[in-house]
């Protein structure tokens, strides 16, 4: 999950200045953790945002557009959520939650 979000952020930052990626994690709610990836890329247009989690949706010239759709399915299968937390120009933040592992 995290690698997919990082790869997307790196691709969007190509040639941008500043090119910053931030990864943050924090506990939320009942045994859950939120992980967020932010970048200083171009943001996400409203048009793309509405389609972003659909199969084959992409704003890239190459690729299948399966990354976020598949990522969301995997996260949800593990009891979490994946969402666009911020998408304005100069700041994109995508976050997901997962249940913390417990010792057995």
C-alpha cells in the first residue's frame, strides 16, 4: 500500500521544486492506525478525483490505473479505509487506516 502511494507521489513530483513527500502515522480510534502520504505535486483535479478509485482510472499516459482501486480493496479487506484527505494544487494527501497488530 505504502509503496504504491509513494510511487504515485514520486511520479507526480518529477521536475517540481520543491519536491517533498511526507509520510505520517498516528493512532486513531479503537486499535487503528492512520498512515498518510503527502506530496507537493500538482494536486488532483476534481474530474480525476471523482474517478480515482474506479478500475482503470488514471491521469497518467502509461499504466493500467489499477493501483488505488486495488489498494482500496486490499485495505477494506483488512478492515481499514483509504481516502483522499487533501487534493488542492501543491498538496495531495492520501491516507489509509489499518488495525494494529496484537500479540497472540
